[in-house]
């Protein structure tokens, strides 16, 4: 993470500013979406606005959470495990972005 | 710092050194809720993958969502997101060099705990069809 401090600091704040309004939308929608049955949930994610905003929430959220957890790892882990954990942290964020983007794309274009 | 353990450089004082205050609690809770949201987002990825891949996988995820454990996870996720969102606004305000006065910081910390809890109750009530 050396010499990446400033860009991480800025990305953390920029993503926070975007996530704030996205989260408000998310909080209004998510409980009824998560508790819906299969057909209702697919219909909900086929609405363009819902697909776009949920996709944005996942992708920007993944970037934000990666920086946050890296900060915690660097604070508390001072052994060789630090680099391993930072790498797994990257994989988790990239995996989340890939899985969410693929799933939402598939559902949206399946109609 | 590859030789971290052997380094003579000082570490800043650890959690148990500080006197307990609500601002300290909010700081720890901000990190804690951040970790909860990390896990929650990964679990929610399972939900979208199931929704995209197969009704069977979706049914399995849905069964957990509708169990008591699922209810606890949803309440925990909603409270964590609300707390992290509101406390995050405190952090952004601090980034402008404002809101650091002891009275202000203490008041906003209490406010975040109370507002997050009230808003969680409202969202859970409405989300489970309480208003309909």
C-alpha cells in the first residue's frame, strides 16, 4: 500500500459521497426485495432504475469496503499475514464486482 | 515495514488505553459496522447470483432470509448501513475541519446512535409490510 495513501484517501471520500444517496434508495427498497419470491424479485431487478442503482451500489460499495478493510488490516496485522490478507481483500472486492455485474446483467436482459 | 514485529518504531496506544466515551464508541462502531456491511454485501451477492442462476439456489438463499437468522441478519445489516451512513457524514464534516468541539462531537455521536436505531425500526416495520 505504500505511496497509495492519497489516492486511497480521495477514492474513499468520493465513493462515500456517491454511496450516501445510493444507500437511502437502497434502504427504501431492499427489505421488500430480499423477502420477495423468485418471480417478484426478478421483476424488480428488470426495472432499469433498480438494475442500474443496485449495480452501482455493489460496484462502488466494493471499492469503498476494500479501502476500509485494508485500513483495518494495516492497523492490526504487522506480520507476513498482512500481505496475504490485503490480497484476499482485493480478490473479494473484485469477485463481488464481477458476480454482481454478471448477475444483474443476466437478469436485466433475460427480461 | 516487512519486519513489523521486530521494528523499534512506536505504535499508537491501543483501544484499552483510552477512557470510554461515546465518541470512542462511535469510532469503534464505525469500523465494526463497516466489517458487517462487507460481509453483508458478500451474502447479498449470493442472493443476486441465485436470482440469476437458478430458482433452486434462490430458494435455498430465500429459506435463510425467511428464517429467524435471516431476520437478525437483515436488521443487523440495515442498522449497520444507517449507522455507517450517518457516522460517515460526521467524518466528511470533520474532513472540512469542522465539528471537532467536544460538545459537538459528543452530541453528534449520540444523535447517530439514536437516529440509526429509530430509522432501522421504521424501515424494518415498513419493509415487512407494516404500513400496508
